[in-house]
C-alpha cells in the first residue's frame, strides 16, 4: 500500500486518509498476513474419494441413535451392555446400529470373554464429535 505525501507529524496527508486510519489498516493487513502464515487456509476437498468417504461417514452418523452412540463412546471403549444402558433402547436395536457404524469403519470392536467392547476407530471422527458437542450440545446448570 502506497501512502501519498504523508507528514508523520500531521493527522492527515495530502490525498490520503488520516494517519491513524492508515496505521490501523496497515496493522490489520500485517496481522492478517501473519495469521495466514501461521494458519494457512486448507484447500477445499476436491478429491472424489475424499468426498465419498466423508459422505459415507456423515450419512452413517446422521441417524439420531447412531449419533447418540458416538457421543456416549467419545474417546472411551465401552461394552455393548453399557451402551444399551446409556442410550436407552433395546440391545437388538443397539446391535443393528453398532453393526452399521462398524461396517462403515467408524467403530472398532474387540471381544473379551463374553463381552464386546466398542470404540471410535478414527481420530477424525473423535474430533468431529467433539466439535459437534461444542456447537450443538447445551450445558445444563
């Protein structure tokens, strides 16, 4: 940005904005450039495989019970009986939804004796659940 004939001791320069306003504009421009250097914008998703994967994941998570299961799990590993207890529906219903989430690669499971434990398998999904909690979930006090 070029400043025309600015006297540093004057509040204005010939053909220019007040010096204070120019300083603010320069500061904002420098701050924006520094912020962009620290946090450059990520390019949009344009790869068809990435779009398809994101779409499948979001579709699988879009059912209210499946979303509730994911919120209950968070970053923990929980057995099916406890998931049933926290979500509040039948075990057969929970099992159907767990199977969908597992088949889409959103959940991982392991067996220990007669119990099956589930956890969210991907950190990206954990980050998404955390962001949704911050945006959509209300805190009751």
